[in-house]
C-alpha cells in the first residue's frame, strides 16, 4: 500500500514540476512528502536563473553550492584569495545533497554565478581576475559532475577538462543531446570525452572552422546519431574529413542542418543520406570564384541525392535552384516546407516550384514560400491538392504596390478545411472591402489566425 501511495505522489508531483511554488508547498506537508517531492523540485532548478546576484533566489542557490563544496575546494579557493559568500541562509546543515537531484550541469548558471562573484576591484588585474574565474569555475564544475548522475542533455561551453573530473563517466555516459562550442572545446578533450559518450542522438556543433581530429573521432564513435547541426564560423576552408564522417553516420542520421555557409563543408556525403527526414540548408552568397566552384559541387551532389523519407525541408538563399528536385524525389512524404530565396529570384523557377509542391506534396501541413502575383493559379492548385494544409505563409516582392485581393478570394474559395493559420508579408496590399469580404466568407469555418506582417 505504501508503495502505491509513493507512486501516486510521484505522478502528482511530476505534474506540478513546472509549478515550482505549488511543488514547494508540497515539501512542507510532512517529511514523507518532503523526501518524495524534493528530487523532483531540484531536477531542473537552474532553468530560471536571471543572472542577478542581488536576487534572493540566486543568493540562496550560490550559498547552497558553496556550502556543498568539499572542504578541500573551499580551502583551495580561499588560498587563492577567492572570497566565498557569507553563508547566512542555513541555520542547520542542509537535509539533502540537492545537487545530486539535478538532471543538468548548467553552464549558463555557472557563468552567471562566476561573473557575479568575481568582480573588478581597485588595482584591477585582468590576468588575476581570469585566473580566479577559471579556478572557481573548475571547482563548481567538479561539484556538479561528481554529484549529477546520468544527465541526458548538456551544453558544452567551457575550457575545463571535464572528462578528467571525478564522476565524469557516471555523469556523462548516458548523454543523449549535446551542444558544443568549438571556441571552448579542444580536440584533445573531444578525444577523451568520446571514451565516455557514445550514444549521442542529437549533436549541435557551433563555431566549426576546420577538420578537427578530435571532433571527427567523437562523431565517429557515436552509435545512434540521429540529428546533426553544424554552424560554421568561416567559409575559407572546406571540411572534407567532417563530410566523410557524416557519410559514415548516414545509416542512422534522420536530421541534418547547416548554416550559414554550406560551402564550408564538402557535399560528398549528401547522396548517402537515404534515411533523412529533416533537411535544413541555410546559406549566404558566394564571395569569389572559388566559392562559386564549391557551390556548383553542392548543386551536383544535391541533384544526385534522393531523400525518399523527407518530411521537413528548409532552404535559405541557396545559390542554385534545386528545391524542385528534392521535392519531386520525396515520395510525397513532405509535411513541412520553408523556402526563402534571393530577392531577384527567377519567376519561372517560382512557378516550377509551386507546381512541384502542388503535385508532389499531398500531405503537406505547413508551407512558407515566396510567390508572384502571376502565380495565383499555382496557389489555387496547392490549396486544392494539399488537403491537409494547416498553415500557409506567403511572401511577395510587389515593387509596384499592386492590390492583392484576388489571393484572398482564391484562399477562401479553394482552401481545405484544415487551413486555419495564414500569414502574408507586408508587401501584400489588401483593400478594406477585400478584407471584409474575406472574413465574411470565412464565417462558419474553423477560427482563423490571420497575420499581415
């Protein structure tokens, strides 16, 4: 019976997890409720950090963390002239090791804490300040890593050698989602962490700039990598080794995203992504002849690729016209399309793109696309053929500031019953009578969310 009561309480307390004040009230009922609710209350206690030392909640958190630091860590900090806050919030020893309940190692909270506690003083010395911050950061990370067990998500933005800290295998071995910033993370540390983390499913990498051996090895060791996001800081070098390791992970990859320069990565891996379901290609324009050559490599590789399971396609400023081919080879599985092209886009290609969507995307639910006033018949075909469409977002150039009421008439007459969210860019010009007629004719249908931005 007691086990049943405990299970019921855990279910109730988990439902209250996003209502911290209500959950906090539960721990005050009695000791049993306190022991049951406390791990849930402290599972994600750092999500609401506001980075302000003067806030009472932050002072309490900082004091608690310093209280829980091992004696040797406190001595190390004091020996290096790092003053610890006066702990006034605890009249007695804390009842729990609260850090051990946390499901996260919170880098933003740790950074804010360090910046709040290590401040410029008279006779400011930048090197001393940096040294103090590094030492304090080190001891706080050690505390978290030694106490947090089997975390599932981590945002890696520190130069600390995390893999060397006591408890790192227990803390990181079950990691499933990882964000890393290569401005902080070294190749050596990636080699070391690859011995601990081998089951990453979602990997996001910021500030890519070259074929880093440790990064390539880290990706290669992942057994179930399903999602890969790459953000490049430079387009000067093209990463071939990174492309090759992506090709080796192709059998498990379902989602791939790259920005802001696709030419930073060799495209040779693209034809291997036969199981891809989600593709994002976000790009800026070419800068020189070599960039144009690398863009042509991407165009050829994409033309050779086929993504029969593709459900989400997003492209931004691609320097070539390839979206039609990708859509036509998607076997009608696409649910979401978001295409943003250059301002001087080819009207003929826009018509071809609209035709490809109306013909090959019967299950599409969300569409963001740029059109011309001459494309209204194509929009009508999309509305007729895409019977599951829920959201429609249209952009237009309309330099001549022409009236656009005709598109409203087509939407109200031919749109499927599922459509209930419509967005027009500000270049769409509607008359008052056109809008009144539109909303009058929409009566009796599903309530509409309408934007003219």
